[in-house]
DNA sequence: CGGTTTCGTGACGCTTTTGTTACAGCGCCT
DNA sequence: AGGCGCTGTAACAAAAGCGTCACGAAACCG
C-alpha cells in the first residue's frame, strides 16, 4: 500500500525538492501552500501524514497543527513540522502542539524521508510490515484480517497461513509438498490431499461474493504441479 | 502514572544533566553506560522509553537498537538516539535501524524532553494522563474510570490494565503470551488460560447493557492467535 | 473412445481451542 | 476475626477447525 502525504509549503523550489524525493521513495504527494486549504485537504484526502511549514498563507503552520489535533477526524494524523524557525522555543512549541517530529531548514531530503518513515512505522503499521495485498485481496497480519475488494473474509487459522503464503509469493506455483512444508511445518506429516481440502475451503471463503454470488477464482490449479495465487482469473471454456 | 526511562550514556556530566531534567519533568530514570547491560535492563526494568548514546561500552548504541528491535519483548519499545554522531548518514542509519527519534549533541535538554513527550504521546497514550477512547469505550487513565457509550463500567485492576492495553493498540491481535507479558509482567508466570478468564470478565463488564441487555462484543477472539479489541463486531451467519 | 490419473467436493469422526463456571487462596479493611 | 473483592486454577461444556475418506467429475493419454 502506498502512503499519501499532504505537503503544506509555499516555497516553490522546496515543494519541488520535497515532492521529488517523496515520490521517488514511493509516496503519493498532495500539495497546498494555504493553511485553510490544508485543513480541508487533511479531511478530504485522508493523507497518512502531513508535512507542515510554519510560515504559510492564511493560517500559520502551528495553528494548522493545533486545529488538526482538535478535530476528531484528524486528531491522530501524524504531523512532521518542516520549517525555518529553528529556535529552541519554536521547536518545543511545535512538538508540544502535537507535531510528531520537527525538522528545521535547511534540511536533508533523505533525512526527511527517514524521519517520515520512522513516524509512519509507529503510527501506520499497516503500511509497513503487516500489510500484504494482491489482486484485490488484502491481508493485515497484525490485525489478522483479510478482505476481498473491501468485504471482510472469514478464514480459519490454516487457511489464513495458506493465503499468507500465497500472498507472500504471488504468481508462484507450489506443489502440495512445498505447501505442507511452508504452511503446516516441515515435521508435520499429513496426507498431501489435505492440501486440496484446504485449498477448497480457502477458495470458498475468498470467492464468496456479496450475496450468493461467486467471484472469479484467483487460485489457479496447475495440474500435476500444484497451486498458485494468480492475478488473471482462469480462462473460461464456453 | 510515572514513565520510566532507561538512559544509556557513558559521559558522567551528560548523565547528570539529562537525569536532572528528566526527573524534574516527572520521569523515573534508570541508567547504564554499558551496551550489554542496556539490553538486560530493557527487559528487566520494563522502561517506557530508551535514550541511547551511540558510543558506549561493549555494544554500540546502534547495535543495541538493532537487538532491541529484534527481540520480541522489546520490539515495540520507544527509542530516542542521543549522540554526537550527527552526519546525515548516521542520522538516517539510526532512524532506519528503528529509532523513533534522533538528536545530536550538543542538545537542548528541554527539546529532549519535548521530543520524548512527543514519542510517548503516540506510543504510550496512557502515560499522558489523557483519555483513551475507541469504539465507544472511553477510559480516563488518571481517574481509573471506564465508560461504554456513556454508562460507567466497573472493572477490577487486572481487567483495567488489560483493557488499557487493548485501547493503546486497537485492532491489533495479541497472543496470550504477549498479553501476559504486557499486562501481568514479564517475570510473572501464570497459566495462559488465565488470560481467557480475565477476557471473559472483561467482556462481561464491558458488554453489559442498560438493564439485562447484551451490547455487541468488541473483543474479538482470533482462534489459535489471541484476542483483539475491534471496532467491527464479528459478523453473523443466519 | 475407453482407461487412467488428478482434482473437486461433501460428509464425518476426532482433536484442539475456547467459553464458562465454580472454588479456594490471599490481601485488605473494618 | 470476619467479610469482601480480586485472583489464578481446575474442570467441564461448547464450538471450531482439522484430516481423512469416498465418490464423482475433469483432464490427460494413447
């Protein structure tokens, strides 16, 4: 999942510099140089993090920070202040107003990215390790939650591990033996056909549509080889 | 609740300076100048945050940071690096190794405190004396009061700590072992099934409605994984 | 086109995991 | 001392998930 960042800054050359570096690192960037608009965008764009300059039009960065914290919808939004005001008093004021980090200009773009990552690592764990996603199937391993096109999918422990294994290696074909090793454990010994049954259960759960509908099957059977999770639904014979 | 901070630093005058400022601000301080000992203390003292110097005896600060992150018991422990190594490359390395913030010497003690507060505010909300709230459950950690949709909920000490832990990490699944570590303490050893009983007591108290009614259960059981506090009540099959 | 192999599917005991209740011990307060 | 609230453990009940089998369908092969 890509993280979206709201950049609130009015210096054109800085906007370009920061945007370039963030996009290079895989972030989506939304920009504004206006304090009032920043508040609106923070609600509407639902960014994962805000970078705030102090001196901007209409509302100071510190005031934007305060209002973001006060509004329930954005009270939890990660904020990094990035400003020329580098006095001790300013830094402390920024942090105490609710900023999660505070950097002063001039700054290193790479350090900015590192600090953003550090903040997101704590506050949006789903963006880091815990999230797997492929072909409309999303898995949050820390919350133990799976969704298909937004609808939550109910899985038993074994199906969960099985799906995770597929999501970790999308497109790759695994033999029943490999799956038993990876999902059940190297020492456990069960019939290979057991895999079939769990594939069946996994398919049933993942392909269940809104009501009684069937969604396209993303688990491909490779005859005499095994199974794989695949973005392209199997072809149809009319 | 007072927060406990582990200060890993070997310069005597700095130790004094930092300790003085932290204690003045209401933190408990545990100190060591030794990298190996830092790891031990991080486990045994259960600090709420670690301040790490880079140049210390036995293990470098960066290595201590890496090992703390790797050990499950301390993987989540907030870390602030405080060091003379201020190159861009060092800062980035520190942050990418898992530090939550990175300050360089010389530094302002008041800024250090502000940054520590900023980190703790996010990672240990309960320490700020503030209110925790999630999905209609509100907890005032200082007054030791809990309400569900406005009605006050009566909890025993253990259930209170258990709920607080869930509120601090909403949505996340914890194994019984993790809960015992976090809520009972790392050194206490009780049966894992004890957790089940307290979950039961917590559910009973939190889900008690106006008269004899049952409110939707917000504590989700994740079979063979643990429990989590969750906004979405489990779905029903008719 | 039969024969053969491989896979899909539903049913069914069995085991594991969790829910629930009861109880005995402990510390604390009056 | 007695009562009271809280805790951890055990024991039993309920639920959920698991692995295997049997049979039919589909794919493959000559």
